[in-house]
C-alpha cells in the first residue's frame, strides 16, 4: 500500500522468516497474507528460509477498489489536451466514476460519471478508450507453509503435537438437508458394491471402500465473502442434482463405475455452497475498524477470517505467534477461539488500537 510499514520489504526478508522458523516447533504452520502482484516474493522468502510451501489459500472478495490509470486520459494529458465536460460542468481531466466493475466499486476520479467526460479530447486518446493500466483487485493470497517435520507426520504429531491441519474445525456446513444428502450420496462407495481399490502398480487395497459420512463439506483452499458468493450463485444459477445414469463395468473393484442407479438426490443451490462464505466483507466492518484519536489501521483483516485461520493451523494447547499485530485482529480471534497468542507491533499508535480492541467485551456466542 506504499505505506511506511510495508515499504521496507520486511515481508520478503529471508532473515525474518528464518527467525520465525527458529522459534516454531517442527510441523508448525505459517499463514502469511500477500498482495497478488508480490505473492511470489513472499513465498520465495518463506521457502528460502527453510519452510515447505504447503498450499495457497485464496481470500476472494468483491469490494476491491480499482486503482488503474485510464489510458485515454493519460494520452490526452501527454498531448497537452484536457477532456471537456459534456454539460460544461466540473474540472476537465479529473477523470470519471466507473461503477461497472464487479461489486460496484468506483474509481477515485472526482465523482464524475463516465458520460460527463465523454467529450472527445484527442483522436489519439480516443483510440485507447476503455484501456486501463491494471486489473481491479479481487483476491488476497495467503501463503500456507510448514516447518519441516521431524520424521513422518505421525511421528511428529506424537513427538511435538504439530504438523496437521484441523480440517473438521473449518469444514463448510451443509446448507440444508438436501445439500447434505446430495454430498453424501455422491460418496456412497459401499452402496455401489465397491470392492478394494485396484491399481496396476500398487495392487489392490485389502479393505473395501467406506461411505463418506462427514458432518460437513471438506475444507477447501478458497474462501469467499458474501458478495462474491452471491455473484457466483448468480452466474452458476440454481443447479439441481439428478438421478445418475447407469454405470457399467467389466471388472470388479472399480467402485464408481459399477452399475448402479439407486443413488438419487434433489439438492438445489448455487455453486458457493462448496466454499466457506464469511459474512464480513474484506474491508472489515465498522465495529472492527477502531479509531483512537483519529488513528485508523489501513489493512484490518476480517475477524471471522482470522478465526478461521486460527482454527485451521493451531494444534490443541497451541500458541499463535503474530509478528505483525496491526490492529489486533489475530489477538481478538485467538481470544474468541480460546487460543494463546503472542503478538508484536512496532507502531505505538497501532498498539493503542490493539489495547482498545482487547478492552472490548467479547461474547463468542455473537460470532
């Protein structure tokens, strides 16, 4: 954001991540937010420090603000011409408001509408009408990394209590009975007379396949805010599950391809039901964007998102390390989730924001 705290390149400093690696137990996880254009630098620094890159979680949102420059206006300005207002109002060349983007965000162009600046300035500029310098941001990547294990995962879990992700704590709840039925019916392997898995290289498993009986959908690596989920459902439409066609097989043990027509379900819903959907937008709500004497943190993370991450990576009786506390969203998330947390923040103004946040009464029932 071209602010003092992130202009030093600290997030891309291998020495920083080596220090974090040093204090973590084997199998300890890191979840680090990045910008879409510099994610590679963050991930490389984390990897070069000795971590294993395990995954990338995408936090997808709809309220990003487009910051791209209008190529048409830039060309006009370079040629010394200023676009005139059609109705003779306003300051020529100030730009215009663009609300055609996903989520209805507007560019900071003087609050003028596009039609107000449509008068031709130069023919050369008009050739670049509709061209901009960059895309609108709509996702924030999170680098998920892990300190190398001490041996195998089971050995590490028994010896250090770390290394795995708490999937069940972050599963996607079924939206209704039909949604649950649809998900489980697709995975009724035993009902399909499925025998042991057969593989030409490794041979067959000794045990038959079992049914999928989880109480919620498996945790994915993509997260949505409500606006994005609504738009996804609008584009996907309401999908209705239908009775499967007969599936024939020429040899036993193929599982899904065995002939079976009995599994039916009548689930209906949008595609967002397969992803976690948080009720807060990426720009945290007013109740989370605290101010102290006019001080406001510019990059407050949604509390519900931070709670989800805390649940995902923190083992039983674990301790969360937050090296960049900011406004204290991670601290409050840990308090609600009943997880211990150690945080650091070098800006004294932001420390005051953290103190204000942590002084508020927290009722986990409300979340």
